[in-house]
């Protein structure tokens, strides 16, 4: 399949062929939903904690006599029924992390990328280079490309200049191609990708031969 490539002025300069194994597969709603839920769950810290009556600091003395006062029966001051006492069935630190097979994670990512291409919400630019890393220059580029916000800017590798030029623009996020994920793709309206980043994504998630210097950790990281 072919998609257009734009220059920084918003003009189509050529049509390029893209890998259908990455940008042309049917949308699998169940897998995408599972991947999204997993990513949101893994973001949770799970550090909230409450004290039970065993953990509350206080005397264990019985507050008053069991009978003869006309009042309700009371034990010690750490009772959950009293102010400052322990909490019954309160939250404790826990791990919300969920696991998912690597191939399913990659499938979910490719489904979302394919949907972006099909709905024409992904734009490919020949190159993303700013002469001066200024917010004003980045704003001009985005205006020329007529992108809709929020948007995700994908580069081949980490670009400090583009991050600096975009950090004051609301609704703009910059990511290297190896860190593209389902949550960020589904949270944006437009995905702006450089041609080099596009080829890198095809190398990571398309049908390819393993590079001789590539380790298993590199492959696992690409599946996140």
C-alpha cells in the first residue's frame, strides 16, 4: 500500500510503499482493549496504605466498664468505630501489573497504526529538522501541515531539539519510534511521523530478519 509523504510546508512530494504487515492489518478490538487496559494498569503505583487497629498507636485499655454506665460497649480506643481508630478492609500496597504475550502486544500496536493510516490520521514527513529549536518554528511547521491536536510526533530516535521546541505547545508529545505505544496512539488525533521513523517501525514490528547484533532484550523492548 502507498501513502503520501509531505514536506514541512504541507505539500505532497512523493508516494511511498509501506509494509502492510504493520500498517495494513484488520483492527482487532479485543486485543487492543486488552493492551490498553494492561498499559493503564501498569501505570498504577499501588502505594496507598491504611492502618488497621493493629497498626494504630494507642492504649489497649478498655475505655470504661462493660456494664453500669448506660452507654454502648467499648473496647480500646483503636476500635474502627471511633475517630482515629483503625480502618476496616482498607487498601494496602499491591501490584496492579498485568502481563500480556509479546506477540499480542505487537499485534495491538500494529492494529492501532493500521487504523491511523486507514482513517488518514497519520502524516508522513520527509524529514523533521528545525534550523532553530524554537517553539515558534515548531508552531509554523505544525500549522503548515494542518495537523489536528492532540498530536503525537514520532522521530527515528530521541531528538532533544524537537522535544525542546514542542514542550510549550499544548497537546503535542514527542516520542522516538521504538517507544511508540497503544496508549499514546489512541490518546492523540494526529500522528506525525518522519520517513526514517516509519522505516524503523517497519524494521521493529514487520516481517524481518533479526540483526546479527540484536539481542533478545532489544526484541522484547520493541514489543512493549
